[in-house]
C-alpha cells in the first residue's frame, strides 16, 4: 500500500482547506457535509463526546460562531487512495493555548468524509 500518494494528499489538502473555511465561517450545512452520515462517526471535542452524525450535527447547530484561530503545523498522511489523516494545530489569538485536531478521512462514494475527529487544547509550551 502506497503511503502519501501525491494526488491523494492534494485531495485531502483541498477537502481540509474547504472544511477549515466552513469552520471559521460557522457554515453548519457545509460542516455537516464533511462528516460521514453514519452512527459510527465520532467526534470528541473540548467538552463533548459525540457519537454518530446526528449528535455531531446537533452540536454544530447549537454553536453561534466559529472559532478564531490561525493554523499552525499541519501533517497530512495517506495510505492508499482512500484513507488519510490530518493532524493540525490551531493558534489562538491570545497565544495562551494551542488547539490540536486529528481527523480521519475516508473516500466514500459521495467523496472524502471525516469518520473520526478529536479536538483538544493545551497551554502554549514555553519552548
């Protein structure tokens, strides 16, 4: 199985960039479209554990605004043509915390979809 096929990496880069634009704009309909509509889709966040697409969608619908951040280092890794991960950092404007996001992306008949995600944050390291 080929790791980091350039075309597959570019496809996930484009999907993640579109996801990030929707996140910053709090475009709930677009965000829903990035997650696989399935009971097995999971998103763990800062204060929530969401199991299934319906819980993820309800959480998104309850938010009144998107986050404010700039992206830090992002690593996209793919295995074969249909599976990849995104690991990225979010730098908050106050510089006190760094957000961390891990996403698992799978190519499905309807396109690339997130099937698992984890979002957390830590205090900005001193080094």
